[in-house]
């Protein structure tokens, strides 16, 4: 049953070029919304979390739906669906963290609609805002809606505690993916982690009219020794968005020492971030002590968002544990020198 | 006996199964009438606030808005329990929880109705709210229901049977614990919906609603709308589940009726999911302090229980819930002495009511967990402890409830064998565990909700000249399969195919009264009423065919949609021909009615009839779990569920009820929490934040049907819809103890809570 503002009339555009899309977005200003899979946008419109005045449907831009191998990396288009990414052979072989993240998105129906671009650009998750108009009226406007303070972190000044809660961005960031962006000023590139400002009021470092065309995952110089994995914390085994999403990409020297280590996470706040302070581990062997130390570093750094009403201390502790277990599993797989083995660490165990 | 049955005891599709699975079934929300308007209800933003005034003018002037009503237009009160009618469709004077209805609008579209609601100006005077059990007792000057006699206490009862002090003193071991059962919602797939149409000329109101209790709704509509009950017709379309969440009247039913009468046009209202959570009537959050005394041989010498129930803003079923929290614990284990004290309070939150396993799921959790501690303390296997304590069949409990058939021990035997219990209990590797729990539930309550001497259930059966037979009954099939049970019973007695039987159970104009789908009463009571009716039809047919054939009535067999001469089976007629013959001889259509009235039962003391039931079902669950000690995640790997349903009229339906019950209880054990913030707002008013288990979270459930054959049940049947929920929560808790040695006394068993308990235990043990 369709209720609420969805039954209002709105302008609908299905441009045939990114240039056209971009100019409609510029014209529309704040009234314009990009439609890719719609899994985020429509839910927000139904709850009146945003109005629907001008819709720019990217569905007509075929090049945005592609997943293709290019010299500099694998290009995954902004409107490629999660289920396509999850089952794509090259993604699974070379970027297993991304394949796994895509396979863990929502439920089956969501995976068939949700897109990579949507995952990067979707709105933030906040249990104190993602509610009905009635509910929001009972609590009053939050910072984002013009109120004096963030309901999730009332004492913390003018900052929004909402959190990025999509599976693909941490995997993209850990894998060193670069976003290809088209805007009124032309094309530019941006590392995935740099696309997030950290400011919940304006979470994306995109200018008006800019459209994410897709993400490019660089081929590893060290292949096949690069391994990656994504893990997701949630209470249920399906449907839920991540409370914590962590991706780990690891390259080992032939002797077993860490050559590269990138860990990215969501669930802290508006930004998908790379875990800092991991440089000291480069050159170390992946021993139990080292994986534990990496996990501890993550737990020290990871401060769970108060915008989710799930025990924060637990989320913090488990975030580190997820990374530790993932690193251990990747190390085991590397020691077996089995290049095809995926080392999924299930949470909860199945 | 089952060998003789052609329909009963066999696997059939539910008679409504195909329509529901293929989308042909029409639910209330699907209905549309010419000129229909849509209604929305404006709800209170405050947990407790006085309404100084309401200005509806800005809503009324909107083009397309046809009517706006407030509490002043519908001041009458209603309630499912006739002694505690404390609700009005829209607040009169004071709002009692965030979401209490204040005003309602009928407009051309739902969006316009919602917009108009937002334009209504309410001048609020916020009052201090009462938001917890403790608040309710400690703030006597803040009154949730000012008309209530005992402050914020809805009901307090203490019942004592035998010498509890002496029993505890005589015990070899005494175990005690405090438990908390969280507030949970039913989460029916279909939200509440109602559609009303007013025939001004005839003065007749027709109301379509997805209610579980059309008869009680019929009565309360008349009362609040001040219409003769004879001018109201209640129709119940297909229902997308209820679980107790639709077992009393709700604001929307009165609101659409009043708006239809005001506007002269049909009016429909469908709750949002948030409104379902606000209407609630879910599980009472209950704090329980239990103590059990036992001897080394497993004899339970005494049980003492203190139950604190947080009832929310209205009485709902609370009077009954308060008694059920104690009265349903006295079987199948014999208790040497028993005392319970239960207190229900009002708080400024959505009202709690009946949810699958009404009132007794909470104390079972406490009792069965403590029983596990008793078993450990005396060094006895917990299944053996329960087997030894069983009081058997055809006996009376310590609180005076009559027990007829009792298959509890057979249930224990069945899960013990199926689960490989003896090889697993206390023998699985660390992190894996197995646990057991046992329960009992009623098959209907002995007394109707309003005192009367009429039958609890009525059925009419009509045999048509075509050979088609129609069953009319006021029962509500909310998914439990009661329409199918009625069809099966009638088909069985008349020797027909299921497809020859039509069931009409959805219309007060057509159907004799049945009191509704609650207390697991329908199959037992309607089934008996149906047998009483259809046997008269069978007798007429036998008598007249026998007369034609010159044989005795017993020589006339009803089988395969034919009547057959037992003496010469080549001599037969179609069932339709037999109807012709009988109707011609009778000079009247073949219609018969039957009723079911409960025998007089119950203890001879105040409250002694609450919990009295003509029969009781019994259930045992074994759950096997894996605990991740680093994260706190508990995975339920498998559940074995044995249920004594007396006789499975349709094993597929019974298995479905067992599996659905386990699933629902598993959700309460592991995930679900209807929480409130400091202002009384729901914290999880949608199905993203309120976590019901997905298929991926649901373990394999092995349903084991035990048939004790109840002498008073239809074909021996007892209930299967609610009993099978009870043991899963304590069974999981006991399995977690077996796995990692922690006793969880509060649901849900969220991983954060499990991890905290594990860390607390490590701290006390000083190990790591």
C-alpha cells in the first residue's frame, strides 16, 4: 500500500547522458534527488524524511550499470546492483571483500535493487530520525532538521551523530577504490574514504550537480597475495544494515610479512573511514600477537555511533574482534597459499 | 481410532490456504466501497497530558475533508473485560500514552486525512507521566486512570494453596531467582484495519474488521455508538494473523463507524505499522521473583512467586492476565504447596493485553529456568526430574483445576529420544549446550468474558439439495486453521470430501455466535458444537435412507460422498440424493444447530474459575545452542518440540502451529523488545528497529505430535495454537547454561547481554 507523499506529483527525469543528469541536478538544487535503486530514497520519501520534487533517474545511463575490466582497475558502475556485484566472477576472484559485502546487503529483494552508487551516497542511519513524521513531531526537530541539538548526542554541540551504515563503502575503501565523478566542472576522481566529510549535516564531499559514475578498484601489484574480506555486525542474519561493517585488505610478502594492510569501517558516524595507526604492523609477521594488536587498535579507535540504540561498549569490543578474527582467517588462508580460498569468518557462527 | 477416519487425522491443505498463498484472499485493507472515504487518527505526542481544548477548524475547512471528530463525539467507554471498560475511542479529557487517539478525520484520501490531522490544534497541558512499575507505586499522586479505585494498581491478587512455609522448610534444596520478561508485540503481518458503511435509511451499520472477536466487537460497537446491537452487522474478511493483538475492540473500529454515520459514506482506516505498535496489547513486561523448594527425590515441596506486571495505560485483558500469571503454573508438575502474588499496574505506555500464551509464558520462563537449577542442585537429569514430578491425567491440581488427558510424559520421552538428549546433556563441548523445558496451556476458558448461560460456541449446518454442506459459525480463523477444522469435522461425520463443505465464519448476520479466537478455545469448542450439529444431519439422513431401504439406521454408511447399504455395498446413493430423500420426508430443509457449553469447573475461591479449562495441552521443548563466547552471539541450532494436542485433526496444521509458536517464542528469547524512551516514546516502532527473526535466524524445528486423545475434545483434539510457544524461552536459557555456564534471567538474550554475563562470571571466577 502506498501512503504519504509518494502519491504527490513530482517531476521525473530519465536523462540520456550524465551531462544532462548533472544539469538537471544543478537546476533542481536541493529539491532534486538522484534515483538509482531507490531502496534508500523511497524509504525516506515514505517517511517524509525528504521531499520528492525533482527525481533524476539514472536508469537510462547504460554505462553506469557496467562492471568492466580496465587497464587501471575494475570499474563497477554506480547503478550496478548488489546482486550483480556479489556474483561477478572478477569481483569474487580479485576483490572478495566487495563480493561478500554485496552479498550481505539487506535481503534478496533489496540486493536486486540496491546499487553501488546508492551505497556510497545513501542517507545516514539514525534511529532517532529514521522514524515517522508523527514520531519525529513528538521529539522535536533534530539538528539536521533545524533543531538546536542532535537527539542522539544532545550535549555534543552542533554535530550530527548519524552513521554511515552501508556494506559496500568499507569494502571499497579497504580495497583502495577510487570514485569516478562527473560534475558541472568536468570529471574528477576521489578515493572512497575521501568522499565522506565526517559532517553529518553534509556528509558527502560532492559538489552540486556531481554524480558518482562508479568505483574503480585498482588491480593489485601484489596479486595474488592480496586478500580481502568484509565482515558485518548485526543482530539478525539477514535484512539488517550493519551496526559495524569492517573490511580488511592485506598483502603479504612471500616470507609472510605484512606488505600492505588497510582496514576500513562504518558504524561510527557519518564517515566511512580507514583505520589509522596500522603502519607499525607493516613488515611484521601475522602472528596471533599481531592480529590481536590490530584488533585492539581497532577497538581503541572505533567509537560506535549513539544514533543506533544497541549497546555501544559491545559494538566497540566486537568491532576489534571482527577485525582480529578476519586477519587471523586471512593469515591462515595465506599460509595455506591457497589463492582461491575465501576465509569467511561467520558472525554469528553458522 | 484414527484408522477409521477418512478426513480427520490426515494431511489436507487448509481450506483457505490457496487463496492466501496466491493473493486471492481479500483482507480488510483490500476492500473498497463506492464513495469510500479514508480516515486517520491524530495521536497524542505526550505520554500523559490534559487536553485543554481542541480546535479542528483548520482541518474542517480543507477541501476534501468530510468530517472531523473528537472524544466529545464518542464519549462512551469500552473494554474487552466488562468490569474494566476504561477506554474511549478518542481521548476524553486526558491522553494516557504517546499515541493515544485524540481526534479523527474522514477525507477523500489517506494523505489528506493525515494532513488534516496535522492541522488540528490541541492545547495540551503536559502532566507527569508514570513510566515504570516502580513509578506507578511510588507516584500515587500521579494517576494514570483517575477513576481507578486503587491508585495505579489495576489488580492485585494473592492466592495460596497448601503450606508454603512448611514446604520450603521441608525442602532439601531451595533455589530462588529474579527474572524479567520484556515487552513484546504480536507483529501480525496484517495491520489492523476497519471499514464501516452506514445505511441511513435502514439505520443499519456494517463494519468490516480484521478482529479476532467479532461478537465482543459487536456488543461494544452498540454500546459506544448507542445503536441497538440488532442494527449492527460485523463482517470479518480474511485475517492476516492476530496472536491476541486483535482480540479486543480498537479505536479505529469505532472511529470509522462514527465517521461513516456522520458523513453517510463508507469510511476505511488501516493502521500504519507504528500504530500497530501503539495499539499494542502485547506481552506484559513482567518482573518475577520465584522460589522453589524440592527434595532430593525431585518432589517439589513448595513454590512461591511474586509477579509484577506493567500493564500500560488501559485495563485491556489485565484482570485475566494478572490471574493467569499465577493460575496456569500448577501442572503438569505437582506442587506440594504454591503461593503467588501478582500485581498489575497502570503506566503511561501502550496497553498490554493478550499475546499467544496469554499470561503464562512469563512465569513459565522463570519457573522452568529455576527447575533446571533444582535438577542441578539435586544431581538429577532435568528430563527425569520433570517425568517424576508429572501429576498424570484425570486428576486435580493444587489450585483446583481439573486435568483430563495429559501427555506430558510422552512429550518428555519423545524429545529425549529425538534430540539424543542422553548423549548430549552436560556432554557437549564447551560453547555448545542443550536445554529442556515443559509447559501446559488451556483449551479455552471455562467462562465467557461477560457472564451468561448461553453456549460459548454455536454452529449451524445446512445440507443443500446439491449435496454441498455449509457450516455457519461465528469463529475467527486468524490463521490457526479453525475453518479447516470445521470443514474436516463436518466432512468426516457426513462422509464427504473437504471440497463438498463450505465454511461461513465471517458475518454476524449469518453465523451463530462463537466468542472468538482467544484462549485457544476455537477448535475445542466450535469443534464440539459442529459435531453436535452435523450428527443431527447425519441421523436424519440415516433414518430416512434406512426407511427407504428397509434397514436400520446403523446399516447406512456415509462415505465417499455417498450413502451405502452396509448389508449390500453395491446398493448406494449419492449424498445429494440422500438429502433429497430426507428433505422430502421431513418437509423442511436439512439444517441443524449445535452448541458447546463448558462443564462447571474451577476452584471454589475468588479467582478459582480463571484458568479453569475443559482440557489442557502439554508441550516439551529441547533446544540445542552454540554460544560464541567472544561476541556473545547465541545461535539456536535446532529445536525439538513435542506437543500433546489430544488428537491432530490435521497433522500439517498442528505442525505449522508448533513451528510458528517456536518461531515466535524464539523471537522473544533472542531479539524482540518493545522499548520506550524516557518520555514514553516507542524506541522501535517499525520493522527495521523491532527485530523479528528472519528465516535465516530460525533453526530447524522438529515438530513431534503427541496424541493423548482427550475424552471431551472433538475427536479427542485439544489446542495447538498457543501451548507450543511456552517452553522455548526457558529451553534456550537452560541450553545456554549447559553451553557456557551462565544463567540468563532476562530476555532477550542479546549478544551484548550474553557477553556481559560471561564477563561477569569470568570476573567472579577470576579466570580468563
